C-alpha cells in the first residue's frame, strides 16, 4: 500500500540521469523474458538483489551476465526498453537519460547497430504513444572490452548522434571498475568529446582508481557517475575533489546501488554536505543506477536521501529541479522542463 510520503515522492517530477538499460528491467518484464526462454532455467534471485541483501561488486556483475542471456534479440530489446521507459514515467520521471552497451548476438542476428537502432525505436514509440517523459540515450563503452572496441563504439554513437533527431546525446564509460585501466581508453573518450558527444564517466567507484581518476578528470567529463571515492585528501598536486570543483562537474549519487554493492567509506554524503565539503560549485543528482537489479525506484531513492539526511520536501524538490541543468538535453528542452516543474509545484505543496 502506498503511503502519503510514497505518493508525494512518486508524484514529484524527477530527472533520472543514470539508468543502465539492462540493469533497469523490472520483475514483471523479467517474468515475460523468462517465459520466452524457459530453457535457460533462470530464477528471480539470479537477476535482482533483494531488500536486505548485499553483494560484492563482482557478484553484481554476474547478475548482468544472467540478464544479458535473457535479452538477446531485437524483439527483447524493444520490449525491455519500452517497459523501462513506461515504468520510469509511472514513477514520475519526466526526463530520462538511458544508457546501454551495444551488444551483438551471432545466433539471433542482432548487431550492435541494430541494438542501438531498436532502443531508439522504443524511445520513438513511447513518444508517439504520448507518454509524459522525454528520453535521451547515452551509448556505453564497457571498460572490460579495451580501446579497440571502445573506438568502434564511439564511431557508432557518433553516427547515431548525427542521424537520429537528437536522441543520442552522449557516451558513458562503465563496466566492472576493478577490470582494466580507464587510462587506456583515453583516445576513445577524447574522440567522443571532440565529435560533440557529452561524456558521463563512472569514476572512483572503488578505492583503487586514483591514477585513473586523475587521468579521466583531465579530459574533463561532463558528468561523473558514483564518484564515491573522490576525497579532498586523495590525488596529486591537486586533489581529485579540487579537479571536480574546478570544472563544476555534476556528480550522480546512487544511494541503494552503492549501499548494496560496495563497501564505501565515502558513501551517503548528503547533497547539502557535498556543498559544504566540496564548495558550492559541486552539484549532485539522485539516481537509480540499476533499478531492476537493486529493486528500487527513483522516488524511493529520493525518499531514502530525504530521511537519511533529514532534508525537507522543498529541499528534495529543489534537488530534482536542479538536476535539469545537469542533463545533456538542449537548452530549449531544459527550459520546457523548468516550466513543467514550475507548473506542477502548486499541486504538490
Ligand atoms: C559500473 C555498471 C554498473 O549496458 O547492458 N553497469 N558499470 N558500475 C555499476 N555499478 C553497479 N551497473 C551497471 O546495462 C548493464 C551494464 O551496465 C554497466 C555494466 O557494464 C553492465 O554490464 P547495459 O544496458
């Protein structure tokens, strides 16, 4: 049963900037996929980390492998992407930036190009069906696959950015942070930046990434995912936090994902504390990361942040509105979103 606070946070308009498509697949969509592929013998506890459970980061990445087994055709991708968009809309998300790693499957004939094409088709169909949500796409580079694959992914993202009505807006660097060195991918990331793709990088997700973070922050990225181990005392001549502040780089916080997946000394930093610790120039937005895998909703993450850090509803509203400025949307869309927040405010307060 939905209580008054649940309802408030669901109805509050929100911006979701960090949602991995295959990590966002809900229980009910997983059921439909399992019915399509009963021979895989996949059970729910293999595709989600339930409330009260905690997994190592390595175990989390095993979960993605299972989900990928269930989603290996264009038909699956279309269904999954449409369901994910619809469910975010039902949770009050008005602007969503999805991110996903193009995959190919020789058995089903799915190519990386048709994969991205299908996600864009899902976004188009949702728009045509009149869903009250704007969706943009970031193409993900999986750090485990090395620089050659990364270069090809950047080319693919660039092609789609140029050919598809502005649906593809950026590039994401993600994947198991304990594998490979992000520094090796610099040529690909730089190429993406040079051709006009916005960069959102998973950065300092685990403590061992100091050198890597220094290199990546020099690019610099347009947004940071996690950033859990960015610390004012870590870094060379200039601390990592100083670098972030110098560039005003927005930081995304994934409350439940961080809690369930890694032991993080610097986790749970309240947004307002960020402001005082890191100065007024560093901003935060609240995000789900992998809504399906971590069994969460953006409204739940907002509620969790509000209760953990004793933030008022007005403060949470301001946070949600501030996130509009961190989107990779064109200015005209940002203005429309601000207008929407302005119009909805009286109905909630
Ligand atoms: C780093 C993550 C992640 O791309 O198949 N991914 N990368 N850190 C995280 N924190 C928990 N959560 C998800 O969605 C699944 C992929 O997103 C990345 C991983 O590469 C994972 O395989 P897509 O849609």
